[in-house]
C-alpha cells in the first residue's frame, strides 16, 4: 500500500524534506517536478528529512509536461484551495497520484482547468487564512487515504 505524492515546482526546501519523510513513513513514492526553488542537496532539505532521505522512493521530472506524459494513465487527485469538493470525497485507491502545487501559488490555472473534475480542497474555516502549509496539507490527505484503505469493517 502507498500513494504517489507529487509536488509540482516545490519552492521551500524544508517542506520538501518533511514531505519526503512522510512519503517514507506512509510507504509512498515522492515525485518532484522541476523547476525547484532550491537544490536537492540543500542542507535544509536533508535536515527536514533527517537521515531518512537516502531511503525515500524518489522520482524527478524535468517539467510538468514530462510528468503528465509519463503518468497519463494513472488515477490522480489534484489539490487546490479553488477546489469545490473536499478531500474526504475522494475515492482513494492504492498507488493513486496525489498532486500538489507550489507553495506560493498552488497549481497552475492550466492544470486546474484541465483537471477540474478531479480537484479537491482541504476546507479552511477562518477568513484570515488563505492556505495550509504544504507539508501539513500533504499529511492530511495521505493519512486520510491510508485510513480509508486500511479501515476494517466493524462487526
């Protein structure tokens, strides 16, 4: 069991390091789509990922176009504050691709428009917040998916 966590153009090294650690803990693969706002050997990435980074299942793509071409037949869910459906409405499946945008602006309008039927949000209940921290958002979504796939029927 596991997911494919996809970060399109991540900008903050500590977030990527933390998400790398989360991907390892959850049995997921981390997909990073360039350009990055940092170098992968940045000490802040390593510090956030601790000594786990060498164990992470990692795939790197030169562009969003390359990522989508290689993975075009995969089941995907996209996350944006512009989504109309909540993340708990996803039909989670093993090895599903969970797509997140960069910290400053999220997913591009092109990606949002092309995938509006697979666009989800994490609800925010304060008018003073625009978005959650990327690492927190990924954690919420991944562990909801794990809960769904591992939940045992009662009785």
